[in-house]
């Protein structure tokens, strides 16, 4: 089968089409004939040699894909050949066929095309486990989402708005802020505005209850200033740096929780619990169109390098997809 291979891993990595064996599903797994695969920053980090796949995962890039079930392994009970699905996986999505655990499989929602369904798994697994499991977001609480026009950001905003939360979100341009406003968030242009001042003003100096951050760096301290008493701050990445000089007095005085999580290396049982929560709480919202995948651009598989360049430019809004 055709798949994307990494040549010259490192800063100048190259993505090329290669012929590799078609994988075979083991017990509890399905083989997916891939229609599209979603890009993630972790793919770029893996290409650069900074983020190897977890043990047992394929070296091929791609942590999410959509398509049709082509074959089922023993023990698979809820899916059959021909079913239209999307899936979270440890790797292997940048290929004509990919393996996924049944525990990480989701049906394609009624309101979403098979191609655009590839934009759903990673963002919604990530958003749910961080906002609901880690941060324990409660009804009536307010939220600040950094990186609001990323795939994760657009999914997080829509979920919070659909569940009735006052939602603030940061972005770097008027165009991106307009997208945030369109999907129901209150946009903050961080190039022109101080998000700490905005959220304090808009919440009567209380601050926000939950912050989802993928920036890190000096945002670590500023998030503490923007958080309410008993606030929870969750980091899912540190794109502006993992090191910072931090005054922890606000954490003590406000009784804050600082949290950080990753998803890729979790067991299929852990991911399966998140999948079950998504099926119950999020997929009905997608089925009815209250939450929609925001897709920036699609590229054919052979143009994977161009797709990565698009992501590296930070000009995208929503997800970038590869199509087979």
C-alpha cells in the first residue's frame, strides 16, 4: 500500500510516498480503508525527531483517520466491514490502510462527510479529557481557550458554547478573531489586547474558572493572573517554551490547580473511556450540527510535505487533512 515515509528525520525532514505492507488487524482491532487523515503538531515533532511513536505504534505518521472498515479482527463486535468510521490511533494514518483499536473507533456523524470526519477524533478526545476529566469543568463556569483557531481550539470553543459556558479565546489576527466570534466565543486579539485584562473586566474581576493552554512560556504566569479562585489551568503543549520564571504566590493565594496531560501514549482502555463519553455527550451535538469540524484545507497524500508546511506557517484555521 502507499504510505508516507520520513526521510532525513530532523529539522529538514522530508515526507515521501513509499510502498509498505498493508497491516493486518489483531484481536480487537479493525483495518480501515482510509479516506482522509488529520494533521497534528505531534506529526511535525515526530518528523523532526523529537516525538517518537509509543511502543507498538507504527512509525508511519498520522494519529487520526476516517474511512470504511475493510476488515475486522477477532473479538470485534460493534463494527463490520463497510461501516463508515473515524478513529484515534497511535500512528499509521498517513496511508491507504490503517489499524485502529475498536475502543478508539467512532461512527461518522450524520452531519459530517467521510472526508471531514478525519478532523474529529484527536481534537475531541483531547478537548473532552482535558476540560471535563482533568479540569472538571462544571455547569455555569467560564473558560479561556488559547489558540482558538487551531483544530483543538475550534472544537473546544464549540463544545463549551454548546454546553452553555462563557467562553473567551485568543487569536493573532482579525480574521481569526472573526472565526472565534462566529462559533460563539468572545475573541481576544493577543497582538493588540491583554487577555488577562479582558477576562478580568468581563468577569467582574473574578477571572475564569478553567484555562486550556497550548502556549506555555510567559503564559504560565499570565494564566495564573487570569484564573479565578479555585481555577484550573491545563497545559496540553508548550509551543512558546517549557521553561519560565514563575511566581507561585498567585497559585497559593487563589488555590489554583496546574495540570498537564498528553493523550497519545495512554492505553486503549483509557482512550476507550473517553470514546464512550464522546459518544454519549459530544456525538449527538455533532449529529445535529451544533458542533462542526472546521477544516482549513485538504491536500492529496503525495503533498504531505506541503500540508506540513501549511501547518508550520500557523496561518491555518481549523484542521488540515490529507486525502487518499
